[in-house]
């Protein structure tokens, strides 16, 4: 196999050729540009077998204190076939030797398909979700409804009777989303990105045409009159719509606005021709997340297919400094 830097067009074409799944947007040229806009150096690599492109990787250099850095592949590398994962990982290890403290990988391979390929790597806390729920939008609406939990269907029908309205927003949706996100974070006790992170995402990814854009962001919203009750940040990329973040008001929760939010979104993006609705993270026995119990129960009520990926792995180049880094992160939790 041969490794070399890859053009934007070739990378985009290769990612588009892969079956739709979770997290592909993080390995697109568009996301590489976003990483670079955050001040990170990023490069895209191609792996060739007898001249044919069979794998790709967007690799981001992240700076650490004391002049250290590490190399991170969010949801990468991507491989056309599982058999290519092991040789690709070996080539990546060699490429960044003597350049960083460690290499962090998230092979987008399902558990059990090629677990031996990550032998010798250190399993670490997942950065991107290692397990998620994928809803097949190529089904009919009746089939999607039939796959839901009875209580989810009940709450959808309840919300539909309450006079709530749904809309899809671009940049204008950020203000309301941010306000509800702060409200939700306070209620459920979790941390969010800083506001500037979302502003930069919106500034880069709000094209007019969702169907033809490599990566686009929209905000789905539900109102009662003029009062915003629920909002979600959606990523549109390839044939997949990813529910990246959600937020809801402390008011009028009995109206079930989040149920209308997702059901209306599912119907609308299905009309646009998208094939998967990615719920972006659940807790499973294979990848347990203790604090995700409630949100996992909510998501599982919508049916769909649970998927477990290999997860996040590190390959340390300087083991003493690597374990000191890990220990310091543990102390700062």
C-alpha cells in the first residue's frame, strides 16, 4: 500500500462513495477546513492499493501544554473494506512517529468486524460517540411509526394536538438555540461548548441548498405561539442528518415539544431525500455512559438500529509523558 496526501476533490469523492453511516462528516474536506479555522493544522491523507484509493484520513494536530502536541483522527480513518484497517493503522503510526506525544484514532468500524486491528493500541475515553442509533429514513412513515415504542407514538400524537409549530432555521436559529442550551445544561448538569464554537460552525456551514452541500447546519425549532420551546442543531452531510445537539425550555414540558421536534424533522428530511437520521450517541452495554441513561431511553423510543463502533484508541510515542498527561487529565475532571 502507498500513503500520500490527497486532494480535496478526491477526498470528497471517496467519502461520498462510502455507505452512509454515523460521523462521516468529521472526515470531509469541509470539516478539515473548520478545524483549520480553529487554529489547528490538519491534513488529508489517501491510502492506495495498486493505485486504487481504498482509505482516507483527515488528521488534526492538537496542541498541548509544554510544547507537546498529538494527532487526532475524528471518526477516522475511513476504509473501503475492513481488511485495509490494519495496514492503514501501521502506516499512520509510522507517519507521526517523533512528531507528537501520541496518535488518537477512532476507526469507523463496527465492534467485532476487525477488533484485532487495534491490538497494541490503548483504549481511551470516547471523544466522539462510540455507540449510536441510526433510523432508516428509506422506510415509509408508517414503518417508522411502527418501529417506535408505544409511548413515543403516544407523545407524538399528544404534541400534535397542542397547536405547536415547527420550523427549520439557518443562522437566525442560533440565538434561540443558545438560550435554550444554557437552560438545558443548567437543568441537566452538563457542560457545553463556548458560544463562539457554535457561531463559527454557523458562519461556515449555512449554504442555501441542503441536498447538494457537502456539510450544512440547520436548527429545527418548535414554538407555542411566539415562545420557543425546543431546538436542535442538525448536521446535513451526504445522505445523513445528524442530531448533534438538542435543547428545550423548562416551560410547558407537558406539551411534549421535543417529540414534535424530532417527528417533524424526520418527515421533512425524509422528503429531501436523506437516508439516515443519526441520533449521535447512546449508552449501550458495550459502550456504557452512566450519565446518558435518560437521553438513551428517549432516543431508543424512536426505534432504529443500534450500532457499536470500536471506539477511541491512543498510540503513545512517549509513554512516560503520555501517562503523565492522562493522569493530569484525570485530576482535572
